[in-house]
C-alpha cells in the first residue's frame, strides 16, 4: 500500500550489494541508470566496508527522486547519537527520500539479546528526539524500519517504528509477519532472484549465494523457525530450501513468485538480483525487472 506510515516506495524496489564493489564514478552512473528505469526505491546493506550513511548520502546526492533505504544500518556500527544526527541531516537535505533501516546485524555477540539491544537503542534515539540538540530538525519526519523476523522483534517494529524489513524469508513468513504487524505497519520483504532456467545451474548459483547464511547460528535459527529441517539446511541446502529463498527461472516465473509476497501481505518487495560478478553490472537485469514489475511510463 503506497504511502502507509508516510512510506511511498512503490510495490517493488531494488536491493543490492553491488555498489560495495564499484568505484564512486561507476556507482553514480549505475544508480542514475536505475533511477532512469523508473525505480523509486533502492535498498543498501551495511557490512562489507562502506558506512551506511556515507553510502546513502552519496546515492541521494547522485539522484533526484530515488528513495534510499538503509537495509540495514547495524546498531553496533555507531552510537545512537551519531545515527540520529546522520538521519537528521539526510532527512533535511533530501526531504522524504531517506529511510533509516536498523538491525542487530554484525558478528554474533554472546550473552547479548537482540530484542533488548534494539529496544535500548530505540530508547536512546527517542530520547534524542525530545532533547534540546544543536542540529536543526528537518521539516519532514524521520522514517525508520527494523530488521525483524521473530514475533517479538516484529512486535517491536510495529510498536516503535514505521514497520519491518525481512530478509531471506519465504512467502509463508510474510503472511505470518503481516498477522503480527497488523494492517497499519509497513512491511518490506527482500527476496533474491536469478534469471536462469536450467535447474542445476540455477541451484548451484543460489547455493553459493546462500552458503554464508548457512554458516551463521542466528541465520540457521531463523531458517529453522521458518520450518526447514536439519536435512534442508545441510549440504548447501535442499532443493526446497533453495527454491523458496531464491526465485529463479524465466522473467514470468520470477515475477509470479515475487508477487506471492504481495499477496501474502507485503507492502513492498526489495528484489536482489544475484549471479552478477563482483564489480559487474546488474543494470540489464534491473531493466528486465522494470519492464515486468513497474507501471508503464506515460
């Protein structure tokens, strides 16, 4: 639903790690090409080296209309006051074009509970929002989303943010998330896609993409909550697991599967194209997706 909680991102957007591997000039050309295709929202992660807000600011400065979403800025990367100050500046400089996505993220932290850590971080952000601060407050409100999977974190996203972002989940989880969030909160779902019709080749690329996620305890725990068994999560992942987490095939098949998230309750689906070599360009794939998913230009 466009405009829910002030978030007007369109039904589909682009999620990419690609800019982590490109020099600044090429990033600028790539993101301008993305905007020219009609995409309204771009999601960028944090974790491969580039600071979330420096990255977002450069992308915003390189474009005119595109909304840039930090998907996500890790709460361990900076104190809440620096996150708040960065978000204030981007909201002031680019009204309505930046969304602050926050997540636990990063390396495992034994003894630290993600829910408590996130709630404490939000407490600090909210305190800054009511404090006397030097930085001017923007005319447009700050918008924030939380990376959330389990019921408690989804409830926190519902109660203390504008909504939730999910990453590497199946369509069944989207329906469950919508039930927890209720009708008023914004739900964005990332999903990986691959334009490859030969099953063995497609699954080989998909397994390589998913490999790192099957090596971290918190991702494995998430996948188990999604209903996958130890057998599904071993040897690179079962066909069922791989096919649920990476939509592959011809464009018609990929688009049909992506719309399953919308039917299940997602307001927005951030599409991550995989199978592009580091430093390569996903622009031809983004063009193909734009033709299939975006409203025709007048």
